[in-house]
C-alpha cells in the first residue's frame, strides 16, 4: 500500500484512528508511507529520509 501524506490534513483523533487501523489491519504487509509527521512513521521498521 502507498500512502502519500495520508494524515496531512486530518485532526489528531482521526490520525490516531488511522495509525491504529494500519497497525492492526496491515500487519505483515508492506506499506510505503510518505510523511512529514514523525508520529506517522514512529512504528516503521525502516526509515528513508530524503532531503531534496
């Protein structure tokens, strides 16, 4: 699954619900998440930071 700034324009409660759903429903799956919020990628197994 590819998520590009999926939580950029949602409130904190909705963001928490989204993160919980991703952890629960997609365990064992590969997710590519593009994010600015560190909390969005806090549970990631691998992080790639791009500067430009």
